[in-house]
C-alpha cells in the first residue's frame, strides 16, 4: 500500500514538473517568436551596415533566415511539447500527425501562400523591397502563434462532445459563450472575411484566365466551377490527398522557377544565396534610369533600406494583423480539413501546424529572390529604351487582362498605348518606369518575360498562381459553408452538419455570391484582398485566445470582445476606403499628414463646395472624385494602412473581453474544469481509448441544452 502511494506521489510530482516545464516552454517560444517577428526588423538598419556576399545583412536575415528560424522554432516546440505531454502521462499512448494531417498541412500552407503571389506581396516585394516583407513575416509568425497557443487546446476541445465536428475556433467560442456569441462571430467576422477571401481569389483566377486569352465571362465561370469542384472533392474520403498533390505541385513550381531564374541571372541554382549581387545592381540601374529621364526620383526606393515606403508602425502593424489573422484562419481551415479529432490529439494538432510552416517556406524564402530577379530584369529592359509604339506582347496581354495600365490607361494595343502616352505632357514616346501602373500580382505573372527567360519559365508563375488561388478559394468556400451552417436554425453552438451534401449546397450558394462580387466589382474584390486577415485578427483573435487560456472569461465578455474588436476594425477598414472624406474630417487630428497634403485637401474641398453651389452636376462629380481620391491617400488614424487595422481592433477586443468578464458573473465551476481539460494531455489519452465524455462536459451540456456527441 505504501509502495503504491509512493508511486502515485512520484507520478503526480513528475506531472506537476512537466506542467510547469510546459508553461515555461510556451512562454520561451512566444518570446523567441516575438524576437524573430518584431525584434529583427527593429535592428535591420544596424545589421545592414554589414555586407555578406552582396547582401545587406539586415535584409538577408529578415527575408531569408527569419522564416527558416520560425519554422525550426515551431518544429522544436511541437517535439518538446510532445515529450512533456508524454511525461505527464507517464509514457501513455503515443500519437503523431498521420497522412491526412500531413495533407492538411500542405494544403493550408498553399492556401496561406496564395496571399503572397496574388494579393500583393510579390508586387510589394518587387517595388517596396524590404518594406514588402511584412506579409511573409506575419504569415510565418502567425503559424507559430497557432502552433503554440491554439493547436493543442483546439484539438482537445474538438474531442469533447459539444464541440465535436467542424468549426475549430467557432466551435470553441460557441461552447464557451453559447449560441449568441457564435452567431455574432460568424455573421460579423468569419463569414464576411472568408467571402472576401473567396471573392479575391475568384477575381484573381479570372484575371489569370484573361491573361491566357479567355473571355471574361468564360474565365469567371471557369474559376467558379474549378473552385467548387475542388471543394466538393475535399468532402470525399480520399479527395484531400489528391488536392494536397496540387498544393505540392504549386510549391514545386516556385522552387523550379527560382532555380531557373537564378541560373539565368547568376549561373547558380541556389536562388536564396545567389541574388545578393543583384541588389546593388538594381541601385546602379536606378541611377541610369534617372540619368536617362526614364524614371521619377520620388518613386525610387532603395531596395534593402527599411521603412522607406512605409513607416515602422505600419510594418509592425502589418506583421501583427497578419500573424493573428493567419492564426485564426488556420484554425478555421483545419477545422474543415480535419474536422474529426486526430488520433494524436494535441500532438497531431501542433505537428500539423508546424509542418504547415515548413511547407510554406518555399514561398516565403524564394519570393524575395524572385522579386529581385524580376525587378532587375525590368530595369535592364527599360534602360535599353522601349518605344511605346512597339511594346512587347506580354505587356499588352497584361494590360488587356487588367493587370497593367500604360500612361494611366488600360491600353491593350500599341496604338492605344501610344495615344495615351502622347496625352502626357513632355512624353517622348519611350516607355518610362512611371508610365507603368502594375497591379499587385502583375509583377508575379510577368516574372518570366521581365527576366527574358524561355516560355516554359514564363508559364510557371501562371501555373503556380492558378493552383494557389484554386486551393485557397476551395478552402475558403468550405470554411464559409461550415461557418454558415454553425448558425443555421436548430444547429448547436459551434457545431455544423458534417454531411457533404448539406455543406455542398451551402457552398454552392456562397460561391454564387462571391462570384457575383468578383464579376460586378472586380476592383473591390482586388482592393479588399488583404482585409480578411485584419478582420479575423481584430474580431476573433483576442476573444478566442482568452476563451482558451483565461478561466475567468465569461460568455458575455467573449461576445462583447467579438463585437467590439470587429466593430472597430470594420469601422476603420470601411471608413478609410468608402467614406474617406468624412473619416478624415472626423479624425484629422490623429492623421500625420504633411502641411502640403493637408493644404491640398482643403483646396479640393473648397473646390467641391463651390462646384456643388454652382449646380453643375458634371463639375461637382469631378471635384468630388478628386477630393475622394486624395482623401483615400491621407485618411487614417496614425497613418495606419488597412493591413495594420488590427492595431486598433485587437486591443479593443481584448480590453472589452477582460472588462466585461470582470463585471459579469464568473463561469460555472464545470465550465472552468472543462477549459482546464483543454490543456491536459490526459484528454488525448481518453480520446485515443474512446473513453466516455467527462462529467464536467455533461454538466455544461445539460446547463446549455447542447446535444452531446460522443468522441470519435
């Protein structure tokens, strides 16, 4: 008897030490991730003083090493957490990501990567240099945040009856705070964000179709049909692995493209190590363009110099919003791709997240190199003199597809381009850098022609962009369908029907709405492409994290956090884009505009008032458009761009959740105990052995009238 008591005390002591070690591991991993995601960009100016194989060291560390270190950190965390969990279980049953989880990781990585080539990062990397790295750095940091803070608790929560099935973060919010908070979260944040993501991918995919010669209606219909087919394929038993194969093809395409460009430019296939000498070459080409009067000095930004195109607050705000938004998006996506609890529980959840970041590395590490090759190739072509009357075919193709403007016009022929440039004062008939207006994805699609490589290399960016948008659109469509089912009449909070037929019908309806937006308002679909991440970060990140980690969070507090964070974020996004004049008038005291920009705003506003008083409709419309366009460029609290809107929404949601939770009645002991089980590895052991649901879960289920589903 004494010996048995001694064994029990020893096991309890070992479990307590492992729990404390787990807390230390979590804090240390978060601190290291914060250092890599925010600390390295802060030191880039100093590090740039050191040159290494042509690379300014600060630029190279942020562009190439930081994503790799974040991936290594995620893998190390997953491995160490697995060891500590097994130690707490005293060598209990083991689990690890299986084939399905690996397929989910690959597909989710490609879904996140789609935000890079088609939603602005490749264009931003090409023209902003260092200042365009915030999106890739934010995505990598977000995957790490998900692995550390969300993957384990969400996997264990999915094994407990009321949140069993699809939904991920929405399921946890629904269980912790009831049906009302779930409906608010879905209708105010998750569904709009996912539909915007879907619409942007449909618009981008249709634009790619127009580049290869498809008529606009055919391109849009084909994009919608392909997305729906992939979504339905994922609902089948073996469909996920087939779709994951397409994701692997996209990643391989990026690797081959980078190697081909590096070989053509430097004679080496190791793109991440070979493009350093081209960075100072870009600077020399810029000087040549300026001396030939083929570029505007105001538009030139040193490629590796930080905070030239955007300020520090917008860079870090973009990283913050992207990181927390990507973490929530990962939860929503994996809730669809792996709806049933994995055999490995938290181990498989963390492993899937960590491998998602590994599979994302080809995009994160190689895109900066590809952007430098493209930029150098374009500048070299311009220095040789390109007559507007004899523009290359690839440039006219992009113009016809809506990816490029020439001298301010969507000129699809050499004649129309010549006419547009003749209307520009002082134009001499030779293409200048400032004559080109490139949409964010144009730099990616035109990588091959810009660098002068063969036709098969030119086709690779189109193939990769098409696959990435198809995969991202299909995942966004399924996640939106599941989210909508979660708030359907009669649905339990945070759950959804897992029937493929039901999900497919809902997905079909949502696809029609997103396709209509992409067709009727293509500029809006493209202009709001980066909205989903700050929306998810501002509206869902803080309440979700508090629901998982703070036992005092109450249902009312979580609902208040969702409403407040979403309202602040949406107010900023919508106000600065659609009501910039009113927004600037209200918040101009917090807008760091220059004296000249403010004086121009005042003069444009006076001109509009005078035109309105005259009764001339055409003059009034023209004056209003000029005023609105200028206001869009200067409106914003602290100068925050839309991608950094989470700087306002996330703290607002966090504060509202904490304050309202402290002012309302504490959660029941049963709900607190259930939350504790989300961090207890014994939950994984019970799931593996198909144990009966805990008494605490049953008590909470009866309290909330939730239908309880046994794990499995």
